[in-house]
């Protein structure tokens, strides 16, 4: 719930009101700004969560002008810093930025202004805090306030984690100055970590000023010829500035070309572009009316363009926080703005894979999957989207009348039977599988996996033939959105039931789902994935392990194992080093170096340690002979009657026998020697001569 300002909060000084008008040209504060400005101006540690477009930058820029010394502003993007510095200078405020994008002349001018005592606001990226001279510089110029923009970047639970933000809390303590942190998106978990990381656990003044952007129309649609959907959306808004967010760099380029072919002014933007090209794109978007930018999430955080009239997502964002921040770039001037977010099964697979392939600890991966579930809940909402969106951030709202579901409420139906079938299939298979395998059971598809596990004998086998595969995917998607099921990252994406699902399974509660997203679901011809849905989470986990090993060794990932080897591991799921050795691409050296590490990913437990002599035989017929000879030796270690002195051959000798495979008593006796041959010769020869 929102945290109200304390009743004894200092009022914004009169100077603030005068500067607000004379410098920034505003007659009054926007809702929530005045109390925050007063807190920051008074030197109180402050955490402010304000909606995008709510005027966060003013809340530290104005206090900077009211206080002595220099205010350090830590911001994540060069474009954001450049825009704010440019705007401040236009308003007559001395401000500068020290960034990697500066020219030598720009950097010299910033230092000159600092030395002359003219500069009031100094912008830096968090990465610059690692420089040895930064602390001395800030002390020398009398830095007396730190402002942190996009403060959610400090949080492992936020959606744009930047490790260099972790230095800020230490800098605050070293300088002994107040700190003001600002962000537009922070749930309770993220806010708690911001307090810990930036404020050393000391409670700052908190201002939670609401998340509602009532001027923005919210809309989602299931993908159905998605390029045409984006082109039609843009065509209805021709001449208006807009952003199309895409999940991949290649899609930004392809969509921008398609929009140009359709007569729009459109360009692309992504992190793989040269810095000069990115800067030109940012400048064009700032200057030109009606320009459309097709971009990855690298674009937008630093763009302070007030008249963006629409934002479209060609692919599902990765969380509600990301979605909220990205749509928040529309309509910052308060005028009506529109959004459209497309989503489909392939988006969910991509986002799940991105989570699973990351190097985050299991608890964070689980939290990220839960966040993605919450976004699916928004996509598959049954009523007002704004109520669902604001409810996620802890706010209550009445139906907004400004979203697609308020415009045209969806058709609902009692889906209790379908959901119970799905839950039953999950329960009867030990909650050990994802959607692909479960849908095969419901459809009655006799796949190799189903036969191998005898799942064709289950009571639920074939009970879901009334729906198509695509329609069952839509059911599972809505079940995730309702938080009835969650993927378990520790078991490679296998679904597990949540507590709210159990009364449904027992027949004690009913479930209502949307009919439209199920009846419209179509089975489309798509490019074949690297592996099937069932093996995709395991492949992601194997890639994550490969990535970590490659980074440690500072080599390309394919040097560890190529993709085709990981694909075979995911499909075959070897359960022993012998089975691992039979995977294409796993030679003796790589088995010795990496076999146990990847086997642990597959089985969930490290394999028993093996002697190097046995390891060299892994995957070969001689490995089985080795194991049988070792067992025979163990049985005879104290002789046939168990009373003789213990005796054992070395493993190297057993390996030599396994490979040489002698089939006559004389050869075996020469290899063993008289002492060992007397004890083990007959038993060993029987094993070696068996076909």
C-alpha cells in the first residue's frame, strides 16, 4: 500500500516554488512532487516511487539548485544523461555529464565548470564509480547529495539489474551525504532490496505516489499474423510518434523495413548497433515528429520525449515491471496514448528459456517465473486490465473504461473440467513434466516418451481430445496466469500445482477462463525448434552451465560443447557417465573435464566419483566388463570361503584386462601373475569368455 508522507515533513522552501517557475516554467507541482522536493531539499534520505511521466527528475534537479555544493546524479544510460543535461542547460542551469560518450572537449568543459564552482548537477553512470579518482573528485567539488535514477537497477529482483549500482551505498557512507532514490517500478521485494543496498538498511522517507497512468489505453492480443497486426495498428495512427518493442535485434530491423514499405517513417534501434548510429537514432526520434522506432528494450529509458502517442510490443515483455515501464514512455505529456501487446506460446517459451539460461540462483529464477506468470495473468485478464495491473503493485482501482476489456468484455466459460483434466495429468505423472508431454497425454498421442513411461496406461490418457494442441496450450497459459500452476526451474520447467489449484482438483471450487483466447488458438506451422517443448527447459539449463564454464575459462561457449551435443544430452537425458560418453561430441577428455558437471544438471545430483582408469572406459563395451570384473574381485577378496587374507588387483590392471579381453587361461595368467591368478583367474576368465 502507498506509504504516506510523515505529518511533520518539512514544507518545500519558498525558493523551490520560485525556481519552479523561473527555471522550469511550471506554475505548480504535479501531484506528489512537492512533498518529495521538500524531503530531498531538507537533506533527508528519500525513496520515491513515481509513475513514468510523473516528474521524477524535477524531484532531484530542483533540490540541487536549492542546496550548496554539487549534486551527483547516477543514471544508467548515456542518452538519458545527455537529454537531461541538454534540457537543464537550455533552462540556464549549469549541468554536465562524465560519460564514455563524451568528446575530449566536453570532458574538459565539465572539469572546468567544477573547478570554477559553477556546476550544480554532475551526471555519471554507475560504472564510473569504479574509477579510482571518482571519490577524490567528489570530495574536492563538495558533493553534498546523491540522486539515483532508475533505482530498481540495484535490485536482484528488479528487471534491469546493474551490478555497479551496488557501489552506491558504499559511496553514500564514505561521503556522509544524503541520498535520494527514484524509480517508476518497484514491487515490495524490490523496494526492500533498494533500502538494503542503497541506504544500508536505514529506513529512508518513502513516497509511493501511485502507478496509474489513466491517459494510456491498455490492450493485448494473441498473435495471429503478428507483423500484419503491428502494421495495422501503426496504419491507424499514421503520422504519430511510436515505439515498437521487439524481443530480438533481427526483428527490429525486419519490422522497421516493413513499416517503411508501408509508408511510415521508421528506423530500428538495438544494442548491436555502433554507438554513433544509436546516437543518431535517438537524436532523430527526439527531433522528428511521427517517427516510429522498432527497438529492443535498450531503447526508451533515456528518451524524454513527451509526445509519444503509442507503444506496441511485438513480443511479450519479460515481466509486469518491464511492461509497465515500457508502456510508460507513451503519453508523458498527459494526453491520450495507446498501447498494444502481442503474445503467444513462442513468447512464453522464449521468456522461460531466458530465465532458465541465466546464471541467477534458483530462488531468483523462481521469482522471475512468478513475475512472468503475473504478466500472463494480465494478458489473459478476464476484466479491467488496469485493475489487474495496479493490483499487482498493491493498488485498488475501479474499472477504468480505458482498456480493451472495458471496451469489449471477453466471453467467459466454466473451464473446471478442462483444468481438472490438466491437473490430474500433472498429478498422475508426479508433477515432473511440462506442457508438451502433458498435452500429449491429454490428446492421446503415443510418443516414445509416453510409451517408455507407460503414460498411455494412465486414466487421463486421451481424455482431452475435445481440444486441439493449440487450445490446450491456451488453457495451460491461462492456468499459469491464474497462478494455478508454476514451472519449477530446479526441475527444468516441470509444472507443479500451487495451493489454489488443489480445491479445483478436488472438485471443491470452479474455474472460469476466457473462451476467446482458447477458441481462437490456432495450430500454426512454425520453424522447428531445437528441441521439443518437453526438453527445452533442460536444454536451457545445460546452456546456462556451458555459459558459466565458458566465462570462467574465457573461451567461446562452443569450445565447451557445441549446441548439437547439448541438444542430444537434453533429448537422451543420460543418467550415468557411461551414457554421457555415448553422446556425440563427448570425447574422453571432455568427459573427464565436464561430464560430471553436465550430468549433475540432468540428474540433479553429482555422479559417484570414478577412478581415472574406469573413466577412460566410459561408454565402451569394456566398461561393462570392468564393472563385472570389479564385482567378481570384491566377491573373492577374502577367497571363496571368506577366510583368506584380503587381496585386490589395481584398477589399472582391471582396466587393462577389460581392454585386452584375453579369452584363454594362459594369456590371462601372464597378465595377472601367479598370485592374483590363483585367487581370481577362474572367475575372471568366465566373465571374459562370455559373449
